[in-house]
C-alpha cells in the first residue's frame, strides 16, 4: 500500500509540474503587462510629464523635453489602414484562387510561395522596401525623400499577405461541399457560387485573418523603421509625408534613452499594447462566435 | 456445478451528465466462464464492460452509483486502479497495437510494472504469443513493427499483450467486429482455449457469436439488463418477450 | 451572356491578385539574390564583421628567394570586391609573401593599404605567432600596417619591401584581419536558437501535455489558452520592452545573449505549445486506452506511448521555433544588442543575422550586405520549410489508417 501511495504522490507532483509549465504562459502575459504598464504609467503618476501633452502632442523632441505621440498614433493607424485596404483584397482573392480555382499542383506551388513569404524575416522586407520601393516612390513624389506613408503602406501590405492568405484559404476550404453543390444545382456559375455562397460562409474565418493582419501591421517594427522616415513632428497629410509609427519610436530610441525619456518610450509601448489588446479581444470574440454557430 | 463469483454488481447506475446510461444493474459473473453481453447499439453493454476495469475514468462527467464487487472489494472505492487494470485486462473493438515492434508491444505492460529482466521478458513474450496462437506466425519478425500485421493478427497481438499481464479477467469489447470471418473464427477458437485460464467477458453484436462461444449471456436494452442466464436457455427459451423479439430479429 | 462576361472579368481579377502575390514574392527573392549574391563567398561566411588588428611575430627567413612564375599565374584571387590594385604586386623574400598596394573602399571608408596577395609554401608567415605565443593563421587579404614599429603609411610597395627585408631576426608585424563577414552573427544566432529552445521547449511541451492530457475544461484552461493566444498576438517590440525592463534592468542581466534568449523563449512558448498540442491530439485515443488497460500509469502512457508518437509534431515545433528565432529582430535589438561579436559569456551582447542585416542597412546603408545576409537566411528558411513538411507527413501516418 505504501508503494502505491508513493506512486500516486509522484504522479500528482508531476501533474502539478506540468500545470506550472502551462501556467508560464499566463505568468508571462501578466509580467509583460505589469512591466510595460508599470514603467509606462510612471511619468504620468509621478507627474513628471502630463498625460494630455503626451497623448495629444505632435512633436517628439527629447532634447527640448517635448514628447507628443499623437502624430505617431495617426501614422500607425494610417499605415495599418492603407495596408489593409491594399493588401486584404489581394490576399482574399489569392486565397480564393488557391482554394477554389487552382488545380492541386499549382495550388501547392502557390501555397509554398505564401509559406515562404511568411518565413522571410521582417527586416528583409524593410531592406527590400528601402532598396526598391523607396527609390520608386521618390520618383513620383513631390518630396525630397522616398521614405513615406506610401512606402510604409506598400511594405506592410506585402507583409500581411501571407497571414491573410493562409487563414482565409483554410476557412474557405473548410466550407462544406454541400453548399457548393446546392448552389450549382440552382444554376449558379462557379464564380457566383464562390462569391455569393462560399465566401460569405467563410466570412468569420476570413475576418479572423484580416484582424490578425491588422495586428501584424500595427505591431511591425523593423521593416517599417527602414522605410517610414521617422520624422520628429508632423501629422501626415499626404501619402508622400513621412510617418513615425509607435513601434519605430520605441525601437529607435530605446537603446540610449534614460529617465523620463525612457519611461515615455514605455508609455508609447502602453498605447501600442492597448491597441493590440483590443485586436486580440476582437479575434477571441470572433473565434468564439464561429464555434458557437 | 457453479464456479466462484468473480464480479458482483449491486444496483449499478451510470450517468453521462444528465443521461442515465445504466439502470440498476445487478449481475454475478463467474470465474472461468465466457459471459457474453448482447443487445442493440447504445444499450449500455460496452459502458458496463468499461466499468469493470474503470476505463470510464477517462471520460469526463461520468457519474457512477452502486457497487462493483471484485474479489470482495468495491472497485469504485479506494483501490489502486493500476493494479485493478493489471488484473482485469481489456481488448478493444479496433485492434490498437502501439506503433512499436511486436516484441515491445507484448513487453510494454510488464515493463510498465517495472520488470526489466530480459530473459524473463523473453519468456513472457513467447508464452503470451503462444497462448494467443500467434507465435508461429510472428516468431521470425518479433522486431518488426506491429502495424505491419494483418487485422486479425493485430487483434490476436492485442490479446497476447493482455495475456502478458497474466490477468484474471479479460474484457473484450466487440473484438471481432473489425475482422473478416476467418480471423473471427480464429479469435473465437482462441477464446475457447483461454477460458480455462481466464474469466472472459465479451460484448458482441453478433448473436451467433454469443451462441457459439459463451456459457452465459446477458441481454441489455436501454441501459437495463433484461435477462441474464445460461446461453442455451436465452437462445432457445427466453423468459422475457423482449429478449425473444431481439433474438428472433424482430428489432435491433 | 452578361453573366458570362461578368464571370470572366471577376476571374481575371482573381488571377491578377494571385499574380501580384506571386510576383511580389519573386520580386523580393529576386531582389535579395541579385543584390546580395556578389558578396556570397567563403570569406563572407567565415570572417568576422569587424576588422581585427594584431601583432604577428615572424621569424625572418630566406627560404624561397624568388617567386615561381608558374605559381604566380595560378595564385588565387584576393578580395576584389572592395579593393583596386594601385601598384604591381611585389615579392618580399624575407617573409616569403607577395604584397600589393590597393585602394580599399567600402560604405564607410576609403584608404590605401598593403595587403598580402600571395603566401608561398615555405613562408615564415605560416608559422607566425601572436604576443602570447599561440600560432595564428595568416592568409591572403590580410593588411600589413607596420613592421617593428615602422608604419607603412605613404610608402610605395618597393619601399615597404626594402623596409621589411632590411629588418633582421624576429619581425613584429602589425596586421589587420579584414572583416566584412558574418561568422560572429551566425554563431550568435546558433547560440540564441540553442539557448531559447533549451528554455522554451521543455516548458512548452510539458504545458501542452497538461492542456491535452490532464486539463479538464474550466477557468484554468481558458486562462492558459487565452494567455497563449495573447502571447502570439503581442508584437515583438513589446516583448523587447519587457525583456529590457525585466531581464536587462530588473534582473541585471545587461543587454546580453541571456536576456535576448530568455525574451525569445517567451516568444516561442505559444508556437511550441500550439504545435505540440496539435501533435498530441493526433495520437489516437485507442493508444491511450490500450496502454491504460494494460495497467500502465498515466505518466507511463504519456512518456512511452504518446510522446514518441508525437515526435514528428514536436520536431515541427522545433523547426518553427528556429525559424522564429532567426526572423526575430525587434525584441533582440533591445535585449541582445547590435554588437557583431561572438558572445564570450552568457552576459555578453551579440547580434544575430537579422539584427545585423538591420544594422548594416540602417547605420551604413549597406543594402548589399543586408541582402547577402538575406540570402543566407532565406536558404535556411527554405530548408526549414522542407524539413517541417517531411515531419508533418510523418505525423499524418496515424490519420491515414
């Protein structure tokens, strides 16, 4: 009996050890939230920099104690929005082609291409943007430099392609065959079936892909940093204006910042974090409704 | 002459959430006999079988009431489940050999109990395969993957694997339903020879099979045992009308 | 009829979109290869990024007094990428090597220097030692700066030859081993992969085991799943901020290999948990039942039956993780730094391939080198892709039965 008890205790201990391992994920999220918020809210709590000036300011001049990120928020949103408007239609149509129209060999090749695109590190997109997109933008731009909102949008649009394509493709492929057969039986053409029956049926999956794409675009740092221009002030008013998204603000100056300057970079992170959390919650909700229906 | 009672269930109820799958089962199962459970799909016969070595523990939200006395102890009480399962082995509907060699499949159970002696393991593997009438077919490829065997051979391997634990009872959950008639016949022959050593309880879909191999038969319907008696009696002169209807093929 | 036209137009749009996707990929890969291929050679892989200056102690000798004409024709090319010869090569007998005056020009500097363009077989340079007495590998392309304290700046090749030949006894030559390579970045990347996997793999696998084998649906499981999803959604710059605040500052690990790999380990967790979970789910329940019915404990079942079956899936997790570490840059920028060196200890900084690609682009405008690094990365990514495909085919074996 003693041996059995020991065996049971051993099993219980190991089970709890597994639980602890699983819990590392939870602890990490809590720790990340805590550390970013703790450092990021410090300047506002201790009143070393007024929150309103931070959130509404349009100039970031650490030298003269001006830390406004409003123009960065605008830049981030414009960049993301533009990338979604440009990239999502292309991505969804590509997914439609792979899932519905391509024969299996070509489909495989394109799928491999998309996977490869997903595997390329973001820095290389930035290098590509700087080497090809920026010079071309410069050719048509009235400004003196090619680094711009437009270049950012183009790079981000390319970067969200693989995410949106692969998730949309999965959910389009998951639409039951009966839907298609039902539509064909009513005399609809293939194209009509795809766009009027299959795509609407795959809607929630496609939406999940789009939202994940938004998440990727808004959180992207290294690629954007090379092509956006990173100005110290100014709300972008045209596609050729330079922008400074929230992410690059952090990455550019974290290396040498100290004191309030550093804390306000964490505050920038907090703002970014809030954006991302909203997106995460949206994904969570979408996935749940999908399961519910 | 009556054999010793091996399993004795008293007022056994089983619930899946709100659904009552077994209703007040009272049954005595005797040693060294083949007991067959028959009945239409979803009547609770497999569920009952899985109670006997507590395989239902694996399923969430199962609630069991009543007693199952095995050798004088209630197995739902404070007993060692692992020990119970070494004494009450089980063979499943679909052959489920592990993706390892034939030898390792047989040696798996003893190894789990801490047996490391290679010579002893060798003997166990040989004995078990011989008793399962598989030795001659596989003795030259003990180190080949078990997944390469035919369905019937795989099922006999699973029986051999169970025998290797030297259990007192072998539970069989429709062991031949995935097999062809010839493989089925071999397994049925095997059961006849095994019953001298073990108590065998078998769930089967085929009434002919129950008639051919079992000493006693229980007829399940909607979670209840309608009739439990000597097999010849059940098949020739059942007490209950519903049993007769089922046996004669009027429903099921 | 109109429906047909409409369909054709829509079809055309779909083809166009797919075409754009494919073109973008080809364009990017093409750009990176065309720009970077010129730099790819053994030196690029085997050299450090920074120049290394050192003193070589050479025993003067007169062994091969002249250079064999035939050898001269067959000698291997020196690094022509950045160097233009200014004067004809000259053979220096006392060190058994040929030197050439070249104009060196890269993205940041432009200077005249003397390089070793050929080393003969019996050259004393081959048995050179450093100030500690350990032998060093002197090879062609090394830059000569001074001998016994006499600088070569402003001299002609003949003058340098005379200067060297005039010295006697042991020569103390100041040399520079040229940089421009990515050896240290490759090694840092390997360290980073290894360390982060050592931390994240066990935690991720055991966590996944808990979720699939033990957890009953409820609040704890929901919390864990939600956390894993959140982790997957957090952008890497936020991980960088956290790593900086926690590992670098709070735990005082400094900007280092350790801080970087721990930060990356957290990034890897959701990847490993998810793919291990998928793999564990593909293991048929029949195996679990069979094992338990034989009297195996749950742990025995997990470690002897389930985990071995899930090995291909775990391999996929490892491959995905490697890809993730290689691709990671923003988080590492803040936690492991941009110093192109081989980290000597866990607490020294080092830059991985991607961070280096960023660094040379941003700080030096050296797109060529970034693309050359890109080629190395893409080749690795393709290999990982193929390997993970093989692994997932292996995993599907159970499902086909």
